[in-house]
C-alpha cells in the first residue's frame, strides 16, 4: 500500500499517476516524519490560494474535498492485506516483533509527536451530539461519528484548522489503523452545521402566505392603532423606519419594523412557545452532557442560555436592520414611545427577549441560518418559534383583513371606533394572493395531485415488504407530497399533507376536492368511513378511528389500494378539538379499519366465551374451558407466569377456538364444522405456518406443538423429528405441529388483529378485503352473532331457542343460563377463594384495584394469592397500598394468612413499593399487631420467614425502639422477652433485630 506518487509538482489538482502498489499492508506518505509539519503548512497555504476539485493530489498524497473540507491520509494499516499473518508465512527478520502493525503504529505516533513539537499542544475534541435527536453538532463531529473515531487533535492555523484523526478500529495492533488529516475553515471547526448552509436555505418566500409588504404594513398599522401605540418612527439610526407593535394579554408580542427603503424586520415573542419552554434547557443539556453534575438548570443558567440562543438567532440579520431593534422611537406628537419587548444584557450587548425573528430583504422573506439550526436540533418548525401565535393568527395571513372580519360581534360603539381606525389607515388594501400562496407552506410544493396519488399507491405496495422506520433517510418511498408517512404501531401510516386556518379553509377544501377526484380517477368510487358505528353510534375502537377522533374529523372517504385502506381525512374540526383545518393521508392495514368485536371489550368477550363454553359443556357435552401453560410474560416484579385459558364455541357452521391470557391479549382461530374441516387438516404445514405468520411468538406457544384436547384439528410437519430441519421464520424453532384452521386473529394491548398470513391474502387489487377477512367463509359474522359483538348477551338470549339450537344443539333453560352467569361469582369472593383466571372472568365493572387487594392477600392458596395480588400490584403507580380499608394494613392482611411462605417475599416487596405501611397501621398497636410481631408469633421455624424479616428491616423504615404492643413494649423488647405462643426459637430473629437497631 506504500505509494511512489512522486511530487506532482505540489500544485496539481488532477489524480496522481497510476499507483505503484508494492503489496505492503501499510500506508505512509512519500516523505519522512520530520517533513510532516512542513507538508501540512504548505498544504494549508495551497488550499487557501488554490481552488481544488473533488479529488486532488498534493506532493504525492491523494486527497478528497467535499462541503469545503479536505481529507488526506497520513498513515494506515490493513490486516486483511498483511500476508505475514497468513498461516505458514515465513518470518520477516527486518520487521519489529509487532510486524507491520507495529511499523504503522510507530509512524502514526511519530506524526502526532512531530506536530505537537512544531505546533504545540492540540485542542482535543470528542464527538459532540446535541439536540433532542442527539445529532452531531458540527461538521467535525459528523466526520468523527461517520468514521467511528472517538478523539481528534486540532490545531488552529489561522484561516484553516488542521485536524488529525488517529484510531484503531478494534484491538490495537490487530485491527485496521487509520490516520487522517482533515483541513477545514476555522468557522467550520468551531461552528455548528449552520455554517455549511448556503444563502438559499434562508429564503422563505411563502412565510407570509403571499401577502404584499404594503398589505402587511397596513395590517400592522391597524392592529397597533387598535390595541397598541400606533405607528412610531425610529430615531438616531442610519435607516429611516417605522415600528408597529402588538402585545396580547398573555404576553405574546409582535414588533414590525418597516424601513423606508422597502425592507422589514419582524420580532416575535411567544412565552408559551417551545423555543421559550425547552430550547434553553436543551442547550444546557448539550453543554453539560459530559458533566457528572448536569442537574436541573438554575434560573440564571436558563436566562443566559436563552440569551445565547437569541444572539445566535439574530446573527445573520443585516447589521443596519439589527440597529433598529433597540433604537429609540417617537410617536406622531414627538413623544418618546415605549418598546413592547423586554431587553437583557449578554455581556455588553442588549438583546430583546424574543422567540423568533424574520426579515424581508426587499425581494425575499428570510430566516437566519442559526434559527434553522436551532430548529433542526430541537425538531422545531416556525410555529415552535411563535410564528403562529404572534404573526399568522393575529394578522390573519392568507385571509382577508376587512372591517367585517374585525368587527363581526363588536358592539355598536366598538364598531364605530373600528370604522374610524380603518378609515384613517394611510396604507391601501392590497389584492389578495393566489390560492396556492394563501396557504403558504401548508400545501405540498412542486407536485401534482396525480403524482401524489401514485406516491400513495407506491407506499401501499412497498409497505408489505419494507418497514418505513427502517428505510434510509434519503429513501422517498414513504413520502407523499414531500411529507413523511409516519408509522403508528405498525398498523397505520399517517401524514398531514395540508394545513390551513379557519379563514383559508375554502382553499383547503378546493385543494382536497381536486385530490379526491384524482384518487377516484385512479381507484374508483370511495367508501365512506365513520369513526362511529352507524347503527349504534358507539365509537369504533380501531387505529384508523383513533386518528379520526384525535383531530375531530369523524368521516372520511376510503379506498382499498394493494390490500391497504387509504383515507383522506380532511376538513375543519369542531372548535372544541383545538385543531386547525387540515388534510391527512392515512394508510391502514385492512384489520386497522374494522373492530372485529365491534367495541366489545376484551374482558367482556372473555366472560361471554367462558359462560358459553361452560353451558356447552353442560348441555352438549363439549370440553369445558380449561387452563393451559404458555411462554407469556411474567407478572411485573415476579417470576410468576400465570396460565392462559382456552375453550371452544360453535358459531353456526364454524368452530371458534379461543385463548385468553392474563395481560389482556388473546388468540382466536376458526375452522368449519362440516367435512371441509378434514380438507383444512390436509393442508400443508407450510401453509399453516404462513397463516400464523405475524402472531407473536409467546401467543404462538399456546398452539404450537400442543395437545389440542379435541378442540381443533392439527397438521404436522414432515420430518418433524429431524433436528437439522430449517427453522420457519416467526415460529418457535421446535415447531412440529400447528392447528389446521382457516382464520387467525390475535389481540394486542389495544385491538384485535388479523395474522400477517391472513392479511397477505388481500394484498393485490382494489377490492374490499372484508370479503376475504371477515366473510361467512371465515366464520367471522357467525362469531360476532354468537358472542353478541357490539351488543348485550343476557341469559334471556342464551336461553332463546333460536340461539341455543345453533350454538349448543340443545335447549337451554333460563335457569341454566342464569346459573352459568352466577357461577362466575363476585369479584371479591373470587379474589379470596379462586384462581387468577376465575378472577379475570369477573373483573368487568370491578371497583378500583385497591378495594380488591386485601381479599387477594387473604387467599389461602399460595400460588393463587401471589398471582392475584401481583396482578393487582402490576402498576404500583396505579394503586396506593398505604390506604387502609380496615384496622389491618395490606401487610398485616398478608401476614395473617396461615399459608404465608418465604415465597411471598416478592409480594411483600411489591406491597412496600406500592406504599404499604410496615408498621401496625393507623390504629396503632392497640388495634393491630406489628408485622414483625406477627412473624415472631407464627407457629413455624424462623428460617421459613427470615427473608420477609430481612426485607422489612431493609425497606420498611422501622423504628425498632418505638412502642409496638399495647403495653408499650417495642418489637425488640418483645422478642428479647422470648415469650411466644409456640415452641420455636427466635434467636435468629433477635440477632437480626439487634443488628438493625444498632445500625
């Protein structure tokens, strides 16, 4: 890799002569160590005086240039090219013990040394990541992250800085060594990414929604005359200018300054803007990211950070316009006028307290590069700097600004005042902007409706095979009109493609109509989707309906495209939603549109299937619902994995097998009752594996390689006993059998979902996927009827002959139906005496968890007790165990349980985390015993409860000398007395107490 490139005169910018590769695994430039500083000095002079191409050669070293940064190699080692490392290679006696790697390392360390001798100690830089997205702060940080080098040495050489990057990409002397010289302008080395931006990026021509500068001056004059000081003239500055101010009651302030030469400066301050509320804290966090004491910032730190950001924001505004900011003004009577903005000093520089600034240069509206950089680091748009509240809304940009607009609900006296002000305005009303301009940047630019339709169609097709969150940032597959389609839970893609204000909603509606027409031209007539069920008025519980409700737009046209639903949700929401008029493109999976259970809650469905299953067992001899183990999640704070429950119900010509788990999830499968079930059973294992694709692995464990117990037919995998068989993606690696079914649905934390295999059936075409997913052929309508989806299911219905003949094949009496419901029991009774699954069948309408916890703690079955109580304590922030419902605390209740075991330790810990008191409770020792006294009095060896004692002493914050018995004795006194209602020693307990008391 050592190159004989010659000198090339030291001035050429063309590629060097063809490399003469000597086959060595190291790179060194064609000069010695002592020449490195001189080479770098000459390179700096050359780069200052000579323009280079993207590739260039200087004194035999090839370099590259991009974005105004020059990169050249100074050393390197590649172990893949090192033939001396191959097995059997002869030793090279001229190499040091470390071989070529040591040679390269010696050179690299020498380069660092000679540069330090010549230029002094460098500034050591590490990559700095800033902002909410933790992006590189500057170009040097970006380079270091890109090449994965953790430290850089930088020397300031005047106009340019030289940066040396030296790093092994793995273990030193065995991995690749890279030594890179980076030369960049000084402002690049010490500035952020904004220094790379060209002037064009600051131009925002549509910022004012196409309003003419004179029209803006007219509106500023009117608002200031009506609610402020009116027009004031700026004095003692190079520019002649007028200032107009508006300050709202909430502190939102707008200051317009119009110069007589046709330029303007707008300062805005929105105290509720994201810039004011979070940008300063983010700057402090970025600056203190590596400090151990980076705690909540103090007020003085926040103010300084705010002023630093404001100074950066104003850097880039022309100096003569900046001079106008703090200049004094006079009103028309020659009297001094007050400034509506507050000012603070940053060093010797007075700065206005603002959240944003924009200016007009006579031709274009502009924002500064630094404001754009602040926005990029904090994920801010212009409205996050206060533009909406301070400018767009009060001045009705894009809308008319007439007397009628302003005085619609005013009293006669107020209207008369407003008329006088409008009549006195010296600036004439200007023609309205075009419709495209009126919405400003609220509409997609440089695209047609037909092109957007094709972009949507492409996204619906690609979504089958690609994850939008994983595609490259430059990939435009999941963009519509330049707007990103954002994934929501993997089932919905959403993008706001157009925004308006109430006064420009007519433009939005016209644009949306044209887009809808283009959609119909491509995909045919639309269906109507409603966020509520048309028959019942109940809210649909689907991802798509949730998007509609979130913005207050309850109806939308919908098309089926490549097996996905495409909705155009658009309009002006009800004002109660506080949402602006908008248009949203939503792409949803087919099962994200319709709720399989029509709003019936999971726990209600679980209860109904349990009752139907129990009746079927009683009157038709069907297998009764029963528990089954699985590989689901453990209860929070424990290693307990409760069993799931399963059963089967008949829905006319289909059987439906159901599984429900403690975490609210479930699995539903259907297959025909008649002989076609045999055909299903004959389907291949691969077909069934494809059908179950997309079901979470833990839910799959409910049916993979399980004894079906007569509930469903099974298909086995050929060669299932072969340990070398290839695994099937998504399935348990050990899978050898699966249910032979034709429909699979599963419940996540929120919704019923079709398996990916089922969704794949509707991938092509624009037809209605419901005809496939939810048709009679899959048994879905039959299931909905049997379980009363979206409706009630009472004993009267169960006992109706029309129902019982279809579901049970036998008559069911009303007494039998009522008894089936009654057998579920009361929630408190089941918590006290039943299992977790029995309890979950009764949770519908149960009181808050705290009111059931004591019953669960008193359950005599150890496993049932722990499962029930740990489920109730799953979210310790949702239950306050410090509340007493009787004279006993929850810990008292637990310790009174005669079947208390050491295995209840995790339950005790969970109770303490939920706030349960470790002492005798509100009534004191005269009402309830101290928990440690309870344990001391237990008729058992102390080793059985030693972990419980240890936990109480470590976590219970107990005062062992405080009175704990009615006679005033402490716990320590009681145990030292040694008188207990049993024959067991408490010497170990006493030792624990004495050690804790002495601590």
